[in-house]
């Protein structure tokens, strides 16, 4: 069995592609990923407008006296964020033959290595039932190899009970099929509200993105283990398409509010095509200049 450390396709991508934060406008100047040598948290960088939840000790009262606008001081490490890669390891990711789980595993392996080559120590976060990953350990590939996509709880549920700890001001990438009941606006706020910027990647299997009639079927909720007998006909598919379109539209709108890019992808397209296509178009990746 090939391990992620021996994955030739990932190695080719690392040689030809680099990761970069998307060019989303922030309240002030948008910093680059500068790595661990970018400077101390005491190194002043800029001002930005106060938003609820900011530390009031950072408010510049002299600026407020001049402008009647609350401004807070920002420092270098708040502008050059830590990278976090969050993988949805719930059971819904294993549907349709596990193509979503396999893509998520390999995409996370590529991204963590790409960030590491920029001098970062990216945090990898994933929670299954039998194996979990949470932190910036020395061997993320081995931990991804061992990751089981068997979580009975959705990513939204984990957030509800505080099972996922996210670092403030991180540049956050979340990989999830979003196939669980949730409010896209609330979900985006909880996942990206305290992030510097981010990318929400939604991998779906080809049939999930573009279903065809199957006749009568017994469907199993992968996370709740509940069964329902349904006839998957043209009418059902039309209803599903409407809900999926609304989910994607609402997710994209919610992400924009939090300096985040929403990127739907088809898992069967493969890692290279997805990286060089939609993820490059979204600004997460760029091709390296020829030697």
C-alpha cells in the first residue's frame, strides 16, 4: 500500500505548485505568509477599524479623539497568520466509494507539506471516532495515513460542543462535503469569524453533484445510521438539486463575509486537476515559474 510520504503525484505538485493566501481585501493591508522569521508579535504593523470582540487594550484612543472612529493596533504575527488545515473526518465523507475521503486525505497531505516548505508549521485538525489529529506534530503524513473517516458527529456538531479548537487569526483551510444539517451563515461565522482569511473546499462525488434517477432505494444516513426507503426519481432529484444549489449559494455568500473563498470540487477529477484548476483559480495555489 502506497503511503502519503511515497505519493508521486503529491511530490510532482509540490515541485510545480506553491500555496499562497487568496487576495481578499482585509480591513487594512493584507500581509503575506512570512514564516516563523517574520517578526515578533510586538512588532507594530498597522491600524484597522475596531470590530466587536477585539481586545479593548489594543484601541488607539488618540486616533479615536481625532477621527471619532475606534481603531485597534495590529501586529506582524496577526497579519502573517498561522496556517490551519481542517479535515472533516465524519462518515459522510466515505459515501460513493470513499472518493471524498481519499481526496481530502491527499489534499491535506499536499497542503501541509506546501505550507511547511514556506517555513510554516501548519496545524492539521481532523476528528474521527478511532483516530484524531489535532496540532502541529512532526509527522502529519503518518497521522493522515492512519486517519479513519468514521466520525459519527458532523463538523458542525464538533464545533457545537467545543471539540475543535481553532487558533485566532489563522489562515484556515476547511475540507468538508457539508453534507450535514447546518445553517451556512452560522457555520461560516464559527469556522472563519476569527480567521485572518480562509478557503472552504467542498468535495462532492460526481453523482452527488449531478445525480441521475436510480429508482427505489434504501438510503442510510452515514452519521446517524438511520434508514429511509425512497424512490430516487426525477422529482426527488429536482428537489435535491434545488437544495444543493441553495447550499452552495448561501455558503459562498457567507464565506465572502469572512474573507473566505468557497470552492466546490468534484472528487473524481483527481488531486492534480483540482489543484491546478479550481484551487488555483481561487487564489489558494499558483504555479511555480519554470526553472
